[in-house]
C-alpha cells in the first residue's frame, strides 16, 4: 500500500494545514471549470477514481472531493519550467496549472504551448487546464526582483489503468482472463485512443457558444 500511495501521489491523513486553507478553494474552482467545459472527461475521472477510493478506503484525497490525486507546489521564488510533457499523466486527461506571485505578465511569466504555437500572457492568479501529457509546455522567466510561484494538480494515467485491470497489475489481470476475454481487452485497449478523443470537449457538448 505504501508504494502504491507513492506512485499514485496520494497524501496521508497529515495534510499540511496551510495547503488546505490556501488551495482548497482554488481546487474547487479548477474542478468546476473542468466539469463545465469538459463534463464527459470530468465524469470519467469521478467514476474511475470513485472505484479506486471505494476499493482502497485507506487512501485519502488531497482535498475534499478532488479528482486530482497529486499536487505540486513550487515556491521558486522565480519558478520557470523548461519545455516538457508530463508523460506519466493520463494522456487525454487535464492538468491544472496556477501561477502565483508578483510579476509583470507583459514582460515575463508567459505560458508557452509549443504544439499550438501559442505564447500566452499569464498574470499572477491565472489558472489553465491543459492535456499536459501530450501538449509540450513551458513558461518564460520573470525578473530577478519579481516572484513567481506555481501550483499544479494532475492524476497519473497508471491509476486509470489499475482500475481498468480490476485493481491489479496488467500481467496479473491478463493471466486471469480466458482467451475470449483477452481478445476483448485487446480490442478495448486499441480503442482507448478514440475513447480519449470522445471525452474531449466541444463547444456544442459543453453547452457554450462563441460570441
């Protein structure tokens, strides 16, 4: 269980009081945004992780009702991340990134989404949800007299695979199946890419209109 907690990024019962007091309201907003703009993806998180918590009652959420199993604080004081993808996250899942601190967003701290050829002004207090496992991203530096911190939340893709494999390793799960069941699982795995795409939001599905 301890190694499972480590890989999953779950916290123990001894959550730091300051993290709860400061970021708990923020996590609620982030989840509300995801539920509004990507309701099918949000439901996929809720359903899958609901099964995980039910099977493992000893696991504790980082924040009440959170669908993100891991959180990272970076206290800088001039936080900069290089171009990267978070390949361990759910490939079609979303990662929430919030910038904090005191800096001039017109001169630094820009968010770069490399695959989309976008450089975005990202003022302190801004939050974005992106499929960080497949979209390369980074941010520009801020001045030495300025501060930039970050808070990110995400969920490992391995947890979704664990639940799909009936809460066990893939090798053990496949060994327990009949030949017909194994074929069905392989077909399902090949279609996972399409499943991920189907969970991505569109303006029509989210019920929003472009002005």
